[in-house]
């Protein structure tokens, strides 16, 4: 209602608020999930290739000292 108001001094504020809501909605529902999916696909494609390139594929992960504690604590 403020964006369509007859009072000219409040209309720009209403238009700015509506524009911000539309922009944030589009970013939240469309752009962010699409970018996440794109980056995830690139990571799945390039991850093994990069690991092969740097030669870290056969290394074992570091041991967790709490889980592998010989004292059983």
C-alpha cells in the first residue's frame, strides 16, 4: 500500500522495500541453490583429478587421538 500511496514522499520507500523483498526472495530460492549445485558438481568432477595430480590419493587420514587411545580412556 505504501508503494501505491498518493503521498509522494513515502512511495519511493515502499518501492525500495518491495524491491528488496523480491531480490532477497529470488536470491534465497533460486540463485543460492543453483550456485551450490554448480559448485558441488565442479567439486565432484575436479576433486579426484586434483587429488591424483598432487598424489594424495593413497594417504591414510590422520588418526584421532581420542578414538585410538591405547589406554582406553
